[in-house]
């Protein structure tokens, strides 16, 4: 039986061993749509950005006001009717994300709140990643939202686009994710977000569609490996790759304009039950 790298915290080793036991051994070359950067054992958060840039000889650019999560919404390969119906405000946000401020609130399902507290204590505080509040927030909290790009200095090509979100009040990192698009084996184009973890990552692949009111709907409701969905990936003690598709965990994000306000609602579910809801208000920076 393959083993996770033993030179790490027990909780990290244990969760990685679970992926090995229930996941699938893969060859990276056969899964280009799924692969993404893995975290190191010594820090995620901002440390990871510098480590990745050094490892791959890339140049870090921060605080650019012209960068977005997606250079062009054409990259999603929506139908002509969907693209025509998609809100221009939503397009502006995704193509020029750095120009916007975010405020968000959190609402937990009480049944799953204990799980959130456990994850925070065992993982989030230590690795400085996924610091989701474990209490419901009545008032929207201010988020520092920054687009960071890692560029090949020889060609000038952007290799990684990182959406770095942290609390203004505490500096704790909520999400540090690498955003791109990918093409599934089915040929469908999806939005892909990679969240580095020790010796691996959590990857969310979301299928886009456009609602009746011009909202963008991103959904990770796939059924099997190869579909849109939530994945854990890791390197074992021998450097081999493993992937685990978590069918029971789903993520839906809807972003659109409500009463002239750009808003987003994100719903995380497990076994069909609501776990956590985020609500965002999004405004242009002044």
C-alpha cells in the first residue's frame, strides 16, 4: 500500500492517506485539465506564492489594476445566446477583478458548524489558508481582494493568476487560489480554482451557464472523476500522484445584478444538505 509522506503533521498525513485509500493513482500527463500547483510542508498563504515563483523562476506582480480572474469571458466558450445575455457587470468583474472591493457574510447550517470549527483548529490557522469564519456574520465584513500574477520573465506570459483574499481586520487568509479555465474530457470548458495544501491541493472545477436575468452560474455538481466537481490531489511518499473525486460535496456560485447592485451567493452542500452560505456585495473601488 502506498503511504503519504510521513515527515509532516499527523492530521495532514491522515487526510492524505485517506485520499490514497479511496482515491485513484493517476499519471499527471493523462490529466492536464486536473493538475495544478501543490503546496509545500512549510506554509501556504503568502509564503506559497513566493515559493512557487522561486521554484519555477517566475516574476511576481502585485496590485495590478488591470487583471481579472479570466482574461476574456470568451474563454468559457458559452453559446452565442448565453454570452449575449450575460450581464456586462458580471463580465467586467471577471475580466477586471482587481478593480473591485468585496464584502461578505457567512451563514452556517448549525449541524455542520462543529465540522467547520474542527477544520479551522486542525488546518486553517496553521497553514494560513481557508480561514472561513466559524460564526454567522450579521454584518458584511470587508475583504482585501488582490489579483497576483506569476509571469515568465522571458516570454512575458502569465502562467498563474492568484486570487488572494484576506480579512482586512486580521490579515488572515480566507482563500488563496489559482484561477484558470480547463477543458474536461467531455470537451466542456470550466472555471478551475486550485487551493494549495501541504503536499497537494483542493481543486474545484465549475461548469458555467447563464441564468434568465444575465447572472453567471458556476456549478460543481458532477458525478464522477472527469466531471466538474471537487477534487483532492496529492503526492505520496514516492512522488506519485493521487486524485479523489468528492461527489457528495458540491459548490454553486451565482453572480449577478440585484437592484442595481452586483452580488454573489455561494452555497456549499454535502450529501444534498446545505453546509455553508456566503453572500457577497461587490463594488468598484473608488
